[in-house]
C-alpha cells in the first residue's frame, strides 16, 4: 500500500460525510470510518464511500473471543474495505483468528490489510499499572504487543509517530505503522498529547498518517489536505 494520508471521518451521519466530501469529487482519498459513524449508518456508509471511489480504513478495533472475531472479520471482509483493525490485547490466537476470518470472507481481490492497536493513546503509565495491573512500562508494552502482532501474521499497528523508530528496530521492514496525532505547526493540538507534523511522521518512518480535525475543522478542507499531502510526500512548500 502506497503511503496514504487517511482522513478520519469523525462525523455522525452520512449527510455530514457527504457535505465534507463534496469538494473532494476529483480527489480520491483514503478515509477512516470509526465506530461513531459505522454504528449509526452501518454498511451504507461503506457502500457510499466505495461508490465515490474512496479507499476505506474501517476502524472498529475488534476485541472478543477468537471465534467471534473470526466471524465478525468474515462479515467485514465482504464490505471490501482496504484496512481493518483489532486490539492486540485480545492475544495472538484472537489476531490469528481475525486474519483467518478476513481471508475466508474475501471472495475476490486481496484481503483488507489488518493492523492492531497496541495501547490506546488514552492509556497512560498510571492506568497501565494501577487499573490494568501491567507492571511493564508503556513503551515496552507497546513494543511487545507490536511483536506479538507481527508473530500473529498481521500487517502492522496503529501507534504514535514517536513510537515508530523503536518499532522499526524490532519489527520487519514491511510492518506497517499507522500514526494518528498529526497536526501542522499552526494547528490546535485539541486533546492530542503528543503530536507530529506530516514531515516529521515521514522522517520517523511512518507508513500512513491519520488526520482528523486538522483537515475536517479547517475552513478549506481540500486545500488543507493538499498542503498536508505535499508535506507528507516530501514536497517543500
Ligand atoms: O482529529 P484527530 O486528527 O486528532 O483525529 C485522529 C483520529 O485518529 C481520531 O479518529 C482518533 O479516534 C484516532 N486515533 C487516535 N489515536 C489513536 C488511535 C486512533 O487519535 N491511538
């Protein structure tokens, strides 16, 4: 998969998505559909985006017993999206089952890529130790979960730009690192604690960046998207 910018469609309805994407008629993009939108609109949203020619990351972060995840992934594969994910905390067997489900549900073409969430960015060291009762540091947990994801045969992980160099050292070259928390220098950080610019993400070795509010809340989303794309693709502006 060529290094795309993924636009997070953090909207509540198909109408909102249509309004946002109206300037993108000529520009086919890679979008992320999360729980908020998918639970409201269901597969209709995926069918609409595909008809418009966009690629889709269906960000539903599955986490259940292996058999349930396998069957759920079989259903998701039939939607013919490009990228899906699970929680690595579900364990190796669950991740392998997710992969089997995707393969079983893919009738033509290649299966969607499958990545895992290591630790949510909302989890800090305190939560890790005091609530989840994990004694390791956050960064060594992220590293171990990423290795487990790789051993289970998945294609990569969602992680912070700041974790990419560490993961590049321990995982194979082709292992995908998909990084949210992207902003331009002039943007608001919103609730993201550790942010990076598209060019910093590129330099760190990220495979794909996920950008939400920096584009969706912009007064000119298409222009902002193009500006971020130029930075991401290494064009000096
Ligand atoms: O608006 P913003 O660019 O911060 O949005 C980032 C997107 O990436 C949101 O959809 C958010 O849920 C998602 N995300 C994240 N951090 C993670 C995983 C996903 O910000 N660790």
